[in-house]
C-alpha cells in the first residue's frame, strides 16, 4: 500500500482514542462534494510507503494509541487486510473509514479492526449521482457490520440535493436495526465539483428533523453538526 498523507494526531476521529490518520489514494466513487479530491483524481507524489508509515507510527506510540485508515477509499487496496493486521500486531487500535463497496476486503479486515465508520451517502436510487454502477456490495457490507462483533457507525454527510427529506426514510429502511447512525454537517470548502462550494448547508433544525425520522429505524442516532 501507499498513502497520500499522514495526520500525526487527532482527538476526534476515533471514539475514545488519540489517533494518527493515514490517507489512502484512489476511490471508486466521485462524490461531487468530496473534500479529499486531491487523493482520488490524479494524486501526486510524494507518497508514503507502508514501511515509512509504520516507522512514523512506531515513533509516536508515546502519544497515540490508535490509527485511522481513511481515503479516498482504503478497501480499493487488496493489501489492506494485511496492513491492518500489521498495525494490530504492533499494539495499535485500528479504525477503518469506508464507503462499503468492497465487502470481501472488509470481511477480511474485520478480525483485526476495532471500529468501522461506513458511509451511507444517500438513498439507493441516488447513488448513480456519485458514480456508482451497482450497490450490491454496499448492501452486503451493511449486513456484515450488523451481524458482526466489531463496533461501528453508519454515517451520512447531509448534502442538500444529495440527501433530501424524502431520502431519509429510504436510507432508514436500508439500515434498519443498525447499532448507530450519525448525521454530520456538510462543509462547502474544497469540493471535488466546484459548484458544490456554493451549496448552502442545511440548518441544524433540518438535520435534527432528519434524525427524528432515522430514529424509527435505528435506536442510537447522533448529530455532528
């Protein structure tokens, strides 16, 4: 594996842990509101190798207890399960951020993961707006998490036009019985599609209304707004 960057310290990305964040390059989707476009469209070196990343992480063990692997989409990498196991063997807790489109890779990672954050980006019929041709793998990943033992959250970035009020119950039906669902605010900053920089985020009261609808399907619904 190779990485497009490493954030040495985060207090918010891994619940209950002080973590470092590794950013993988490449993604199978093209979400127009993505703020990590530099990692997925013609990523530019220098890249960080596995060995370099491990060396940096080992040197920071005094300060961090965990590693978050995010992207891009980490599960594009067939070597991801091996790398996750290497982190666990070194005593780190490991969290994976994923869009869920690679259930076979996710399943191989799960025995070595402590936490998974998986995106539920919108209702199934709107995934074509994000460049998805099929959502079957995504649905398999939801079931893997629901039936597994690894702690997880399903999360949605509430982007107007991508997620409207009528999409929320459809998303709820997809995730019924899940452990935890998180709505997080959209920030129109360095978006992949520059037009989304002009999209006005939903006010908190609208997102709170979405959360009330989602509570019909998932008991634990959290807002990060």
